[in-house]
C-alpha cells in the first residue's frame, strides 16, 4: 500500500496536515472547557465568558476542518484507487495469452472492483483514521503533561495495553480477509459462467438453474462476509474494553490529584475529555491497525501477478477470429 501512497504523496500530505489541525483544535476545546470551570469556581465571571467565547470559536474551527477532512479524504482515496487499478491493469497487459486465461475474467473484475472496496474500507480509511488518531493522542498527552506528569505516564502504560491486546486476532483477521476476496472472485466467476450459458439453458427450458446457481454463490459469499464481520467485531470489543477501563482509571487519578491539591478542580473536566480523546483514538487505532494488516494478502496477490518473458513469442500463437475471406 505504501507505494500507492507515495504516488499521491502531495495529496496525502495535505490531508494529514488538515487532520493535524482538526485534532489540535479538538484538544484546545478541552483546555478552554477546563479553564471556564476554573474561572467559575473562582467567581471570575469576566474570564468565564472569555473562555466560553474561545470555546465556541474553537468548536466552529473543528466543525469547519472536519468538513474539509471528510471530503478531501474521499478525494485522496479515489486517486489511490486509480493508482492501484493502473498498477493491476499494466501487469495484466503484459501477461501472455495462456497466463491471462489461467483465471476467469470475473476474477480480474473482482480485483478491480470488490478488492478495491475492501482496500478502501479496511485499508485506506483505517490508515487515515490511525494517522488522525496519532495526532489526537499526541496533542492530548502533551496537554495532560501540563496538568500532571502522572496522568501522562498512566495514559502511556494503558496505551500500550490497548494497542497490543488486539494483536492476538491478527492471523484470523488476515485469513478472513483473504477468504472474502477469494469468495468474491468465485461469486463473479460463477455468475458470469451461468449467465453466459443463458442461450443453452433457454433452449433446454432450464432457466431456473440461473437462480439456483446465483443463490448458492450468494450463500457462500454471505458466509465469508459474516465470518469477517465476526472477527472484526471481536477485535473491536477488545479495544473497546481497554478503552473504557483506561478512561475510568485516568479520571479516577485526576480526581485523586484534585482532592490533594495537585491540580485545579477544572482539570477533572479536561482530563475526562482528553482521556476520551486518547483512549477513543487508541481503541480505534488498535482496531484499524488490525484491519490494515488484514488487507496485506490482497497486495501480495497483485505482486504475484508476474508477466512472463514469453509474451512476445506467444503473440503469434493467440487464436484469432476467422477472417471474412475464410468464412
């Protein structure tokens, strides 16, 4: 996947910049939220209203940049899709006649359509979510450090647990993705085969076989999709459990620090938001990192499509349609 990102590196870099700005403003909102509570506790109404005004402006900025990120992410993903399809079709162009027909044309169609859909949802969108999460976690940890070092240390320890825990599902996730892409190829091939025999089936009054074959292929495809979803859900549950436990622990620690006068009472509100920022992002990151690793078999499959050196020799042996004169 890396080489396709390099081809579109300028657009990817701009998208990452927009994500960073969005996450920065999100963290700043937590700071102004805490400052407003601290001002209210000290009965400083003027400062309270200033903090509320800053908070409103920051959230307007978050909304604006979130809109830009959502739209531009799709632009970048579509450009990367074009690069992947270009890479696949250039390799197909160099295949010999025999090598090309080692697979049904439906398999190649599945590569260019169904596989791209999987890469988009499990690969590219997951990657950009992880990148966005890295900025969110980094800015939140820096802010937590400004309140008290123990908050950051606790968050880092829990972060490692959240990231490492779902790795136990990596192999199952890769196998599920690989099974789904193979089933997609089989589905397209079987549907093409049965529809290409329409005339023959029509002559034999056997057209109901079309529905039977499509239904059977659909059931096999359903099984692969359900199995992948089940595996992804287990990964998500593992990440969510770690997320909840970590947030509760960090909020409890900030409450302890506030009771002993190490931090102001408003810090509790900031830590609640920042811990959510840290551990929600980490929970997503652990899930999406697993999804990203799951699409590796797809790219390995494309790389294994190695053109033969016999292409030029076999051009002269390709069966041609009969000429008009011969007819």
